[in-house]
C-alpha cells in the first residue's frame, strides 16, 4: 500500500508537469486517431485476404497482420517518444511545444523502428499463446506481459534521450530495474488503478445511456465515450512523463526542475543502483 501511495504521489507530480504543457495532450490524441485510421485501412484487406476469421489465416492474412502490428506499434511508440522528448525538455528547464516534441521523436525515428518491430513481435507471440492455451494461456501471457513491461519500462526514454539502439537500450533498462522490479511494478499498477478509477464515471454514463435509450441515451453514451477518451489521453501523457522522471532518477540520482519529490522517487524506485549507469 505504501508503494501504491507513492505511485499516486508521483502521478500528481506528473500532473504538475503536464499542467505546464497542456497542449501535449494532443500527442496521445493524434496517436489514437492515427492508429484507428491505420487499423481501418488494414481491416478490409485483411478480411478479404483471409476470407473471415472462421476460414483460418492465409499467408497473405498473416503478412498483413504482421505489417499492421508493426505500423500500429510504430505510431504508438513514435508519439510516446514525442511525449518523452517534451517531458525531458520541461524537466531540463525548457519550454516544449508540439513542434519541439515531434522534432525530438523524428530525430530518433530510425532508432525507434527496431524497438517497434520487437514490440510488435512480442505482442503477437503473447497473443498467439493466449489464443492457443485457453485460460492457462491467459495467465501465462498476463505474467509474461507484465514482466516484459517492467524490464523494458525505460527503453524508450533511453532511446530518445541517449540515442542508444534497441539492443543496448533493452539491456540498460533491464540492468536499471533488475533489483527494483517490485517498486516499478507497483508504480505501473498505481497508474493502472488511477486510470480505472477515472474511467468509472464513463462506465456509469455508458450504462445510463444504454438503459435510457433514444436520443437522450445516445447523448449520454457520447459523453461517456468522450470521458473515456479524455482519461486515456491523460493517463498516456502522465505515464510518459513518469517514465522520463524515473529515467532521470535512475541515471542521475535526482529529477531536475523540482517537479518531483526525490524522496518519493527514492521510495518508488530504490537507491541501490542509482548513478551506476551514468552515460550522458
């Protein structure tokens, strides 16, 4: 519980950073819209090539699915990289904009490709295991997915800020978090719990809209969907800011600019390996 309370405190600190650059909320929103557009462009040819889910997957369907996973992963990672670049600029005392954030991500566009490809492959493997192993597969993939998320939590900040390649970034992220997986896991659970709590009003609106029906019910459902989108956008931005702050603390032993309480960071991350991997 102490770790979860620390996570909530760190979420509030991330919110203070976000309040200074509210326009950055556009980045996860654009990412979501772009992902929906890309997914839509793949769905029709995917079904046309495979003949529908009940007919099995043809070679063309599998190829399209792989490409779709990669493109969607790249879009998400690119805009997350932009958020991390902006958060890094703010924590270093700068004043980021949408333009500077996108330029920061574009400067690492080539280095993001292998990470997007690796992320897509891991996602596909986990999904394949889940589909073929039933309930047991769901448990295994949930554990494996969480472990992967913990080990690679700092990969993108390392790529964006230090410019390392995917292999070195994964190795460094694992080294930084190897002895502190519990604290990092608690932080991720904390953000997940925060997102769930913020989504409760949206779920209530959706239920009320469905029960009401008609035009009024449709309007209420629309409000619920809008609330859910806002929550998703905010949580994505807060998570990227937190990743960046955690990176700074892991490498430098402190978070610059005073937005984060370094004592809270120490409680959330642990201090056994701080400063060992300085590289900038």
